[in-house]
């Protein structure tokens, strides 16, 4: 029997929801990063993007061709945001794209959502900085393209999706919220599928910094942290502002199953000890409890929302800090059993390869991998 509903609590740019649309299945995606959320909204409503595409192309070209004077960038951005953006774009390009941005934001909602996707793609093409994933590294360089060329290139890219629309059923709902708190309606979901932020892997607030500044989501790094990053899953040492104190750490520890607390305590103590010896003084010891306790809340919310006999499928990775191996997949399986999931199975999907191995990192003696965790709500 085909599922009637799918939920992804970390929907990112809505890949799960896009696939669900192609399958004609209702889906919900939850995403707290404002850039990913808006990209997901546009992708899940692709027919509106295609409907607006030719108009946007002509509008954007007209603005470029009629840009006889530059926009006063100091009045558009804070000094911090402008300092960062000027490392990624030349002055004329940034001024012109800011004018296009203002035009997009002056239009109706469908045009705004479509324009957000289109112009964000143009930003990627016009910047002269290389990327690492979605992060634009200000100190690196790549060949950039003119705005006109970027418009035409990305117009053709998006236009190519038009052929898929007859098979695309726009049945997705994207929610701007944190999966730690949000839960769909009780007993409404057939399948839960997701891949959460990996422990101490990417800081997704940092990686979307260019877009947040450009689209006015934040004026500086402090506002990114307070407005967005502090409301996302705590998965990196750079996102610990609210949980560094011993009281918070103890509360997160106590939220975990007693069995898991006993497993983690010696690991956390050893990491705290090693931190004092290392030049970097990384707070790896402080992310273990918050990450797993928040993931417990996510898994509880999923369980609440799942129908009887429905399944959950998770892709996650382990980690290694100061030579100490962190078996995230095993810890999550313990949490799932505690919540009430059954038939829990952990399978290695692949090794993470040399990209994840740095000379400065001491090996734990165990290869890192990505794992699939499957379970049922009976």
C-alpha cells in the first residue's frame, strides 16, 4: 500500500517533499533556516516559478540595462553585512542585484517566492568566491559571470524543469519551525524520513550567511545567531551560546535515558579533560548532551505524529573528537527504543572517505561512516 503522508523534520531545500510531489503523496517539511525554507517553498510550488519565469527574466534584464546609477548600499545593508558582501561581489554587481532584490520584494507573494529562488541562483553564479557546499568563502576566488549571463544561464536551468510539471503534484506543506518543537497532527504520518545535521559537521547558519545578509534576514552575525542559529538544532561548537552553563548541560543530560547517560558521561568527561590540553580548546564536550537531547525531542515528536505500523528512516553519521569516537547512530537507536520504536535496525551505508579526514585531527582508530536507522511504530 502506498503511503498517503510523509514527514521530513529537517527538510532543508525540500528534496523529500519534491520527490513526494512527483509521487503524488502529501508531505510536510519542517525547516528553521530561513533561506532553506524559502527555497523549499519555491521548489514545492514549481508551477508558479515556471509561470513567473519569463516575466522575471525580462524584468531582471530590464533592471540591469536601465541601471544608470548605483544603489546606495550603505542605506540597504548594515556595515557588517556590507563588509561581508563586498568580499563576494564587485560594487556594481552588488548594487544592481540589490535593485533587483528590492523589485522582487515589492511584488505579490508568488512572484516573491519565485524571485527568491531565481535571484539566489543568480547570486551563486555572479559571486567571484568559490563555494564549499553552499558556503561562499570570501578569501577564495572563481570565475564569475555577468549578471545578464547569470540570468540567461539560470533561466535555461529552471526552464528545463517545465517538462516535468505534468507529473508534478504540488501537495507539500513546508513549515518554518524547529523540529525540536514542531510536530504534525497526531497519528497522521505514514513515513518519517530525514537526515539531521550531523554532529559537529556543518554550521548551516554560517553556510547561508551570504543569503541571509543579501535578503535582509539579519544585519550582522549577532543577529543571525540570536534570530536564527540559536533556534536551530545544536550540532556544532559554534552554536553553544545558550547551553554552555552547567545547569543547561545537566538538564540536557537528565533528559536522556539513564542507560545512555551512563554511556556518555565518561566520554564527555574525557573530552572536557582533553580540551584543556589542546591549543584549540574546542568545546566538543558541550555539544554531546544538547544534540542528543534535542534529537530525542525530535524523535518523540515524530512518534506522536506517526500512524500505527508506520516507519521511520534516518540517515546520520558518527563523529570523532580529539580521537574519541562518537557513535551517534547507536545513541539514537537507544533513544528510539526508549521512546517506543520497535524493529530498530542500524546499517552502514558508506564510509565517509578521505574528504572527512584531516591531518590535524587525531584518529579514533575507527573509520567514520554514514548510517541508516530504520524503525517502526507498532
